[in-house]
């Protein structure tokens, strides 16, 4: 499991995708969210505005990330 450190109280899912190097630009967010299965704390998620907090677990296909 990879750890992604944030310095704010939360991060939006779209911003997380860029921070975790899963996408290169914000313009790719929508198509990425539609083409991949993304789980946040074991719940399917496709809203790029979903707020992620420390200790949340994000799974994108076979990769897992923990927000710290």
C-alpha cells in the first residue's frame, strides 16, 4: 500500500488522482473516473469532488493508497 501525504484537512478525489500520479492533468479526471473502478473505503466512487481525509483508503484497480 502506498501512502499519499496531504497537508490540508482533506483532498478531493480529482486532486488525489494527480497527486498520486495516476493522471497528468485535471482534464483527464472525468474520463479516468468513468473508465476505472475506484473504491474509497471499499465503496465504489466516481465523483471527482469526493473529499478524502487522512486514514481513508483509495483503491484504483490493483493499487491501494492510504491518505496520511
